[in-house]
C-alpha cells in the first residue's frame, strides 16, 4: 500500500510537469518539463523573500536546465521550521533521489536532516550548516570573511585610513548580518582613525534602508562611507543619498554581488556603489555535486566553503567575464608537485598512500617530496617544482607562517598552490584553496563526547591535554575547538598540557613526566592524535594504571590502531580525521585546470567512534 501511494504521488508530479503546473504561495513548485527523467532533486528553501535565496533557487534551476535527465521540485518554507519539516516530508513522498535544503533554523532542523540522511536519501545542506555531519555535503559562504573583505575595502576607500563609517545591518537575529558585521569590525578596529556607527534596520530590503537613510540628520554628519550588509540595503541607501544630494560625498559598499540589472555588480559598474563583496549562492555547485553524488563518483568532499571577491568598477568586467567562462576538461595529463610534511605517524603514511593512489586514478603525474618536518626543505621543494614548471603545487605545511616569499614566486610563475591538510597564514591571493579536515570541529566533537559520557559526579573533572606540534594548524585549532565547548562546562578543567609532537614517543614522554612529577589526579586524557594517545596508554600501563577504565582517553584521527585499542578497552573514543584526501584533492585539481573557480575551503568527511562500534568498523578500515 505504501509503495502504491508513493507511486501515485510520483505520477501526480509527472502530470504537473507535463502540464507545466506550478503551485505558488509557499507550496511545491515544478520547473523542468521532461519525461525522460533519471533523477528527481527536491529543494527545500528557507524562504523566498530574501534576494539571496531567490538568486539561489534561480541558479539551481538554471544549472539544472543544462541536464535534461534532472527534474527539480522546490518548496518555500516561508521561514517556518514546522512548514519546512512538512515540506521535506512531502518532497520525500514525491520520490526524490536527493534533497537540497537551506534550513531556516539550522539547530532545530538538524534532526530532520539527520533522519533523511539516515534513511539513505542523499542530502546537500546550503548556506547554514546543521549540527554534526549527518549529510552528504554542505555548501556555503564564509560570511565572517565577507565582512572582513568589506572592512579591508572600506579602509582602502577612506583616504589615509581615516573617516566615519555608517553600517546598515538587518536585525531580527540575522546570522548572516551578524557574521558580516563581526568580520567587518575585526578589520576596522585596527584603524584607530576610523569611527563607526551602526543603524539596525527592520529587515534587509531596499525600502526600509531608503527610509532610514533619507530620515537621518545628525547620524550622517561627517560620514564618508556606508557599509551595507547586502546590496538591496546598499541600493536603498544610495537612492536616499542621491535624493539628498549626498551621493557624491558618501561612498556605499554592499555585499552579495549578484549579476542582474540593478543588482550589486551592475550597480558598481554604473557607479552607484563604490564596491560590492560577492557572496556566491552555490546553486550551480549544488547541482554539479548532486550529480556526482547520485552517480557515486569519487572525490566528493563533505563541506565546500565558497570564495568571495571584492568587486570595484575597475575589475567588474573581468569578474563577469570569469563567471561566463565555460570550464573545459581537455583530458590532458596534469603534473602535480606535492610537498608532504613528513611521515611522522600512521595517519600521515595513509595520507601519502591516498594521494599517490588518487594521482594514478585521475591520470596525473605526481612529483612527491617528503620534508621530514622541515620548512626549509618544503620551501626548497616548492622552488624546485617551480623550476620544473609543474601545473599545480600542493603543500601540507609544517607550520602556519613564513610562506609568503616562496608563494609569491609561485604566483609570478602562474602556478596555483593548494594547501592540503593544514592551513597557513598568508595572503588569500597566494593560495588557491585548502583541502582537509575541520580541525576546530574535531576539537568540539571530542569535548562534546566527553561531556556526554563522563559525568562530573565527584567534583571537578581533571583533563590532561596532549597537544601536537607547536604552531601547527591542527594543534592550534583542535585546542581552540575543544576549549569552545569546555568553557561552557566549568565542571571540566584542563590541569596540564604539553606538546607531544604527534608521535607515539612524544605522548608517552609527556604522560611519564607528569606521573613522575605529580600525584596522579587525571580523569581524562585528550590527545590531538592517535599516536600520542597510544604512547600515553603505554606509559599508563607501565605505572600500573588502567587506560580506558581508570582514565578516559579520547583522541583524534581514528586509525586502525586506535580502533584496536578501543576493542581492547584501552581507548574510549576516536574523533575521525580522514587522511584519505587523495580523491577530493585530485578532483579539485582537475576542476581547477579545467577552469572552474576553486572554493575557499574543501572539507572532508569525519565521524566520531567509540568502543560501541569499533569492532564493526575496524573490519573495513583502510588505515
């Protein structure tokens, strides 16, 4: 009966398609008129009021139109969580093969997304990520970075970095507006001669912005520039300034950078906005990745953080030309120079194998160099790759800083540089993208698991932290993510921390030194990787302590050795940091050489494992 009902619903939608039928007023909308359909993709949009969300749907439909075997079914949640949950259920009843959802409340819709994903229907989450990783792919912008780019643009437009700025931002709990504002402030606060005031608007539309700016008196005195959290607000502000004969003296910056008439880029080209910061919707990428997922192709990442651009009148034409440029994969053999940080752990060995195997799978020539934890050797390798005129350089950096000079050399040679596994501190224009794990989230997950499984029943819970290598990105961010959750739970405290350099011996040594110099009072060991955790286990056992029982141990990586330790009852939890970066890395390189713009960051899939599922997972563990 259930199958018959579902079949009837699919047939009903097919009739709607045949008739070109659309259901408006927040209901299901059908826009593809094909009978030979291979895949049905459901799109659940948070609302169709915001210009950005309308642009997202339009981009999805435009890209889907290039594929005659795809049908798109859309639903407008009208900013209601309850309606969006019902919309998702209806889309599932229609027999969709994949769900694209832009949640109106990422926290409250986490369970619904998880349920769909666990039912076996692939899910792509857009714009606002739900909690956890129970989805196939997240695609979205970095709104904090967009705000930072706005701040840098404002400082550049103000003469000598001096002046007064008025920020126009949406209220009503707009996370996007809040993140852009925070990013903007993080830059502006470094300019002591810039003063900033804020005007909160009723919503993020053009008319309220016009009314607010047109009515201002004292608020506009001395203002040299207006920063608006989106282009609609920026356009409203410009029109008000024009009607008050102030458009020549007060510059306006917007955000979003859409390309239609009287949208951000058009307004910049017409001289109405001084600049706009692009915020790509990701609609095109969502359709492309949906096809990859449905066809079970390799190399699909877990998260794609889209790249934004600062668009001025001088570069607007070039920006539009780049958007219109078709990507073409000519199938030629690509030469990749890869500088690996070293071979310090089982994780790193698996990472190297994955990259070498993927290079063969994607028919690329790989020039491989291991730096043995030496930045000097990595810089020498990069210069050698430049001399050999490779197509792409990939680096897993030893540390975060000290790369600008050699990266500028690569840029001058027109060789793109990709960061793998670890990020660096360098100008955004010096690297093409980052591919790897979300180290912050790994730290958060470790502490969330501890909070859930180790209760403070006898007072403060004491934690010993085994950090990785000093200055390395995984070390800094795993610590930061762990502390984010820790500070919300004062009944847990880190009483000792030291560096173990991601090695078995390093972890063993830190624990031995603590045992020899302190009365043992540790309840939990949080290790930044499995090798150090295994070293800690060895040290504990040598001193008559029972790891996994007397002391709870949680680590990051989730290698096969960690799973065996969980089966043996000596390790309690392992947060996954997959070393299998080869397929997404090589796919990204192939896309880049074909002419596709690279995202800002490409994040791989990660899970959390403990003793309850270790025995089942170890059987298929590749590393």
